[in-house]
């Protein structure tokens, strides 16, 4: 954490805006230098912000697309009684064994064969689920890549520089405020002493006139 002790101590004369000859003081020069750097960083950040906003817009669109695809896949899967291809294959194998066993009634055998046909159609749907999942994973990868691009070391370093410069400017302002406060207090004290001395002179003058 930066504090007033993190920066060089300046003499009170250095904290004046100008030297006696009218030239800017060392502190004022430093303040102007820091302010110039701060303005440059602000311009760079403004340009970077526009680019970041574009990335955020892309992420938002992809995120909406991702949610839509996940919802579609969930709806499609809800229409299927099996979780995966293996479960479908096991059910088909079970029914085929019953049919091939020759112990079923003709009516039941027809029902079993119809169910086997329906299951084979459902099995083909799982290939579509795999393609759907690949599409979802692809969108997720794009979102991750865009988010990673936002973690820019240059932008991070620029932000750190901005914070350090602003902290030093805050310290300079605090020091100058303290000096101006003391100057104001001294002026007020001097005015009070002047008024007091004037009052005494007037009192002496009135006494000598008596």
C-alpha cells in the first residue's frame, strides 16, 4: 500500500507552486510531469477500453448461443428414455435374446420387434447428441479464449503505473495543502498581531494627548 512515506520528503519551499524568481518549483515540475504521464495512460486506456468492449460483446453473444444450445440439447435428451448408447444397446440385446429364444407369443414378439426398431432409431439420435455436445464444447472454448485475451499483461502494467502516479500526485497535493494551511495560519497570526499592536499604539497615543 502506497502512503506518504513511500515517496521522497520535500522541503516546504519546494512545495510552493513557484520559486522566488517566478519559475516553477521542483515539486510543481514533478507534478506537471506526473500529470502528463497520467493523461497519456488515460488515452491508452481509452483505446484499450474500446477493444475490450468489443470482446465483451462477443462473449455476450457466444454466451447466449451457448445457453440456447444447452437448452436445445436438454430438451432433445428429455425425449429419450436412455442416458447413453450403451443403455440402448443393452435393451436391444435383451429384446433380441427374448425373440430369438422362441418362447414369446406372436403378439409379444411383434411388439418386441417394433420396440427394437424404435430403439435403433433412438440409437442414431445419440450420434446427433455427440455432435451437439461438440458444438457446445467449441463455443465454450471460444468464450474461454476471449476471456483469456482480456487478461492482458500490458494493460495490467499500465493500470499499475496509473495507480502509482495517482498515489504520488495525491501525496504531493496533501503536502501542498498542509503547507498552504500553515501559511494561512501564519498570515492570520501576523494580522492578529498587527491589529493588536495597532490597538496598543492608538491607546498610547490617546494617553499622551491627555
